[in-house]
């Protein structure tokens, strides 16, 4: 079974649960923009995923618009990509249910993100948080997407998507869903916490100092990089010297991703540099790249009606692809349409 029967198409999404971080930007959104024009691109604000943990209803609508504003400010163009929020296309929930009946409990039990999030409190989590990777598979396969750009933390979920597609195709004897490729490349696959280089930078971390938010102003960005944890050694002469130095590695990776160069090129530019030199250079670069985007985001947020219009328009385009694929799925499964 190959993907050559399928038109190349990108799908990806971001959850509107808390503000966008530099991890979301470098690991996902910036790369979404880079894929525009290479093939058809469909980008979603996955609000149905956000409610797997409690969300204040007003805040959820607001955050949905904010993620959309982040997409637009970063350079996603609604005339070149389909931009919409998940709950406006009901086929996601419908295919999600079919996949709940394809995925096996044993597969779900292996999902490390659920284990990390639920911790010792698994019994108290929503059933949705546990089942969420099947909904994510539905998001992707509803568009017969062949490529999914994500950060490293989502790799296991895209692999599960392939398992679900393969089992569906096998069970029903049809080559209907593609085996989607995760696209995980470049230096920003796993941007780490600024206070602990062994933990992922995330929107839900305890302290604001451990992450850069896409809405941070220049002063905040500079302060956070200045206070970022490092070891006492200067930068090495070659990238091999970053081994076992997670905080140093992270700051070099961030610099590389912001500047569209490799970590090798960053080290070649700053061989042996001390933090007193590298941190201000990184802060300047981050401000140069992020401040205009944050200003653009607030400009979009000042006009919520325009964001809503873009999302409604995108949802109509998304439905035009998704609805026929859902109808075919129902036919394959044997759901009676009278
Ligand atoms: P979410 O909302 O947690 O994150 C959105 C995207 O940002 C990436 N990301 C990072 N990349 C590098 N370093 C980091 N520190 C970092 N933090 C976040 C994530 O890998 C992701 O690509 N389940 C998904 C959303 C989703 C989805 C989908 C993605 C739902 N359906 C279908 C792709 C296709 C999630 O919770 O991402």
C-alpha cells in the first residue's frame, strides 16, 4: 500500500488552550507557513481537543481567535491555505467516533502524552483526554492528508494515525486512507523550557519565565533570555560540544530556528562565545523576529469579526473536502443512508 494514489496534502493543528509559545511557533506554525505553496495546506485551530481539560467557555472562544491571529500574523494566508476551527466542521467528531471503534485500548495505553499529563491521577481525567489521539487521527485522515508537520511530542500520535489507517484499510479490504507521514525536521523539533533544559517548553508550565509567549513584548523577551538557565561553560567550538548540555543546546537551537540556519552555522558564528555575548545576541534576534508578529497579532485581535469571517470561510472550504470523505467512510462501514 502506498500514498501515491493520494494528492499531496498537508494538515496540522494547534490547541487553543493557553497562549501560543515559542515552541508552537518554531516547532509548528513557522513550518506551516514554509509549506504553503508546496502543496495544498489545511490548518486547524483544534478547539475540540482543548476541552479534553476544562476550559472557561469565554476564554476558549477568545483563545481560538488568538491562535487564528497567531497563524495570520506568522504569515498563513487564507487565500493560499484553508484556516478554520475544528468545531465548525462536524465531520471531525463523526470520523473520530468511527476511529474510536477502530483503535484498540492497548494502543491508547501506550500513549506517553496521556501518561505524562494524567500522571498518578488518570482515574480523574476525562475520557476525551484518553481518546484524543483517535480524534487527532480523524482530523488528519478526514482530509486524506499525506503530510503532517508537528513537533517531536506529537510523533507518537501521528504513528498511531498510521496504525488506525492501516487497520481500517485492512478490516474493510480497501486502500481508502493514506499512511500519513509526520514531518519532523529542523532544529526546533523540541524547544525546551528556559529554566530546565530537560523539560519541553509548554503553555501550561508553572512559571511564565520558563517560556516565551508569542504575545511577549521586547522587554519581556530580553529579560527571559537573560535569565535563562545555562551551565557555566562558554559555547563550544563545534556542535558536538553541545552534547549533554541541554540548556546550551536549546538556546543554540532557538537561535538557529529563528534565523533559518543550522546549529552548526550558529556555532561557527559564535565559537567559544560566553553567555554575556550570546544571550544578548539571541534576545536581539528574538525581538527582531517576534515583536512585529506580536504587534500583528494584536492588530488582528482588535478585529474579531474579521477573524470570525476568515474561519467561517475556511470551514466552508474544509467541509467541501471532508464531507465527501466522511460519506465514503460511512458507506464503507455500512451505515445506511436512506
Ligand atoms: P499542541 O497544541 O500541544 O501544539 C501545537 C504544535 O506545536 C508543537 N509544539 C512544539 N514544538 C517544538 N517544541 C515545543 N516545545 C513545542 N510545543 C508544542 C506541537 O508538536 C504541535 O505540532 N494534538 C496536537 C494538536 C492536534 C494536531 C491534530 C496536530 C490535534 N489534531 C492533527 C497535527 C495534526 C497538540 O496538542 O498540539
